[in-house]
């Protein structure tokens, strides 16, 4: 990073930290929204596999059928707190 970029970054950080709490919260949410639009490496790999039609399961005709394919018994997915 060149010195002008460092200076710009420092100025921006200082300006953000000087914002009133409400404005700071809005900026924080905006930054979180920007970050949320970039998938992580695992998601990118899965999306690439889907586009290449690799590692696909199914089609399934029910949720139970999907769980069976994953090796999970249908009753195992029900949380204990729901059963009580």
C-alpha cells in the first residue's frame, strides 16, 4: 500500500470514529452488508461444483428422502426441546 493510501485510510478511520453513535451504527451496518455479499471459499467451491454439475445429490421427493441420502434418520433431526 502506498503512503497516500495509508493516509486516506487513516483519515477515513478517524472520521468514522468521530461519528455520533447513531451514524456510526449506520456505517457499521452498511459495511456489514457489503461484506455479506462475498461468499466464502467453501461456498464458492460448492457453487462452482453446481455449475459444473459435480457432486449433486437427488432429486428428492421429500425431506425424509433427502435425510436418508445423507445417512440421517428422520427422527434424529427433531430437536429434543421440540419433542417435550
